[in-house]
């Protein structure tokens, strides 16, 4: 396993991060601990959770994912693990999370962070991320920016000032963004520099063969500002494993159980693109999942790839992709497919 510094932070993270959003819905606590034990045996030291997990989000299960990690974490040496979690922002409903998330300020962060720390059974979080912008932004399959959807929010300066207090108190080591835009990242960085407030360590956005939108704008921000990508959904909700091709509905799979959850992937060019990438994987003597993961890992702007699995066999295959280096002809064919089906799941 390879490791590297996360942006300007002092966090030395594995290039594969263990994703967890199935824990508490598709995976039991025992299965979550088995995944953690196996990930640890393969050198992973980076785990990503969120206060609203598991997904699909609902009141009956909210917080279980952090709880499952917490019961495992209390038996470990805490300083060996880099734990990332996320605060739920406004705009998505989820009234059961803290009675409905309000603007991200000191009171909101205090309540969310204390809840996460209690469930995680730790006294600090290594990376605390805003799950999506507190302000309005079209997300999760929506692309049209509609100014009429603007909502009341705390300013970015107010948010950073609030985070600064918890960093100073030792409850947060570093702060990160998720599902952000180029403007949002640059504004956070500008305000942090001008006011001497915490700098953003990373940005966690979707990135895969089906959604390379990070390359348009945000990759330059990574280059100029030193804020790297934590790539989530590198397998496009499982599509890039090719398991949903030809109308297949594998038992227990996420989109078999929750067909309405993956709206970003319910678009006309997704399956044709997946089929093309699966054919290329066969030509390259790789599994479709290995091809997809190796591609994401090969991108210079990606600090760590977040993988999630419901079985140990899936987890093993995903981690094994760390040893795959794509040949130049494969990368060229990937770009050719991308030209035919550009960002079908943006």
C-alpha cells in the first residue's frame, strides 16, 4: 500500500480509503468489523464515514455507520487510524438529523460533531468534511444552476470561524469539503488565507469513468491551490463492475434493493458506456472493476480512492486493483470511449 500527505495537512493517508455507507443497512456490525479487519491487513489506514450514513438515509438507521466504526475503533490504537466524517448540511431534508440541519455555524457544528464523536468513541476527528455546500448548488445528478433556489446560509467566513474554534480545541485536526464547485473551493481558500482560518485539506467529489467532471475546472484548482481529490463512487454505484448489464439485478445489490436511489446513473448513455468499458477490460485481461479503479487511482489529482463493498470478495478485488497499472493503449481507448459517451452520469 502506498501513502501520501493529504494536501497541505499532516495526514499521511493510504491511497485507498475504506468507504462505509452500506454499514447499518446492507451490512451488519459484524460484517463492518470484518471489512475493517481485512482493510487493516492490507495496509489501509483511512476510513470515511458520515453522520447521516447509512444510505439510503432514514431516521431508523441514521448514525449506525459511525456507531459500527466506533465499536471497532475503541479496540484499536487510535493514532494509527485516520478517520474522516462529514457534517450534514442544509437543502436535502433529513429532518431526523439533529431535528433538521440548520446553517453551518458554531451551534450546528457543536451538535453534529459531539454526536459523531460519541458514536465514534473518540475525542477527535482527523478530517471533518462539509458533506455538501451549505449554500444552494445543483448536486447528485442535477446540473442546471437556478438562482431562484438560493437559500439563507452562513457565510463562508462564518463557517470557517466556527470550524477554527473546534480545531483549536483539538476536536478536529483538519477540515475538508465535499460535493463542491470550483468557485466554492476557491472562496474557502481565499477567506482562509485572508483571515488566518483553517485551510481546506481536501475535496471529496464523485469521480469515475462515468463522471470525469472534476477534470473541468477542479483539477486546475488542485494544481494551483494544492487541494487534492478524495474520489467517491469510483465504480459508479457498482455499474462499472458490469453487474447491471443486460438488465441484470443481482440479489442484494444496492440498485436492486433501492432502484430509485441512483438517479445520477439512470441516464441513457450510462449502460452503453459501461458495456464499452467492460469490453475494453476484457481485451486488457482485467475485470471491469479493476479497470475502473486503476483509472481513478492513476489520476495525478487524486490523493485517495474511496472504495465501498458489501462482501469481502468485493473488497478484496477492489484493493487488489491497487497493483494494476494501465498501459498506454488502454488509457488511449478509455479516452476514446469517453469521447463517445462524455460524462454520462455527471
